[in-house]
C-alpha cells in the first residue's frame, strides 16, 4: 500500500553529448498531486517521455507501480493517462466522438456503459454542452479540458500531465486546476509546470528540476518552511527597546531583524524551539502594556521566493 507510484534511480538522458537529464532520483507517493517544477528546458518533458517509454534512458532506470519503465512498458501504459503539452485532435470530430475513439482502445464492455463513461468525462471537465461540436472550434482552454478527459477516459491509476495550464488565460488555468482537484480522489497526478502559483494552489508534493538535475523534492509544506528555520513576523507600535531586550534574551530566539514601516516596528524573529515559542512568545508581547501588537504570526513563504532561492543557488554552484 505504501509503495511509491513512481520511483527512479539515477535516471539519465543524453542527446549527442548534451545531458538533458542527470541522475534523477524521484519518488512520487500514492494519491498525491505531484508538481514537477522547473524553468523551460529543465528536463521535465524528457523525464515524462522516459517514464512513458517514449524514449529510452541513457543510464539508470525506474518503476511505475513496481513495473520497470523499460521492460514492462505495456503494463504501465494500461494504468496511465497522459496529456502532452500540446494535445492534438482530429478537428472534424466532436468532443463525444473524440472520447469514444480514445475509449475504444481501452474499453471492451457494453456500448451503454461506454456511452455513460464518455458522459461522465464530459461532465467532469465541463464540456457537456459542447459534446456534439467539432473540436476544431474549441478554445485553448476547452481543448485542454478535453485532453484531460481523454487522458482520464480509461480511469487510470496515474495521470501524467505535461504543462496542462501553461498556454491558458487565468480563467482557463482556473478551470484546469479545479478539474485536477476533483480528480485527486480517483488517481495520482504527476504534472509538470513552471507556473508556481498553480502549484501552491493544488499540489501537496513537489520536486524542482534545474538544468537536468533535481534540486529538491518533498511535501510542499516542508518546502515553504524555507531553510527549515521557524520565523515569526511581529508588528509593534510604541517604544520597543525594553521588549526587544527581553525577547532577545530568550534561549529559543536565535536572532531578530528590525525594520520600520509607516510608524510600525517590524520584527522577524528566528526561533530554534518552535514549541517554546508557541507557548511563551505571545505572552511576552502581550505582557507589555505600553506596546500595541499590530501583527503576530509565523512567516509564510511564497513558493516563488523559495523556487528562486533554490534555482539561483543551484546556478551559482556551477
């Protein structure tokens, strides 16, 4: 039950002496929405093609559902749905015909059940009213939603989505993210993107790739903790000198950074003992009757801030 859905070991791909992917060790847990992040050209699409058996690795390997990605490719494909970065359709076919055509490769049961499955997929992606319209007239967002329905038509245990919302306007991106959230109860979703705000909205696990190398991976909550150090943001009105001395002397405080903004003293307080800080910090602040606390809480990092720190730091090391 706890076996990872995707696991790679030193997976690498080189094209004519140029390393597109270098010794990738990836672990995708079950029932995750796994955001695979990186700048354009980082190696995300190469990784997906390797996992799907569309290209062969130069070295290393991996498994999906315990099946070897090289030796057991057919067994893997039967349980995987895939949305390429630019899905292609027969423009003269309707959405319904497109899904029926795709489903015919997977489904051999009663026709009525097949039609019911198509109806379910069109409802899932919000295309019921356009079911009988030719795909050639669809907008970019509608084509992406149809692509997700096509990838999901065989009820896969794993969805692999390559930049599913990259070319869409904000409304189209929102629609795609909502569909992904609805799908999380049915399948594991592994998707690549460079749109960090999308990842922060829907992903629970992430990996960052840069120049073909894995920079970091893990739960998004862990990543958003930055360096792992707990920092509190505090806003104060009044003379804070005595309070500063009192807080700085606490054994669980490592350092305090001070700034002034619009008459408010802003502190960033780094703590070494999160439990002690939770129990004592606010009491110290509230105990100063001549001070007004305008802000108090743990610092929340944005994914973009963490991403830039990791990627730029990775570039500096080269």
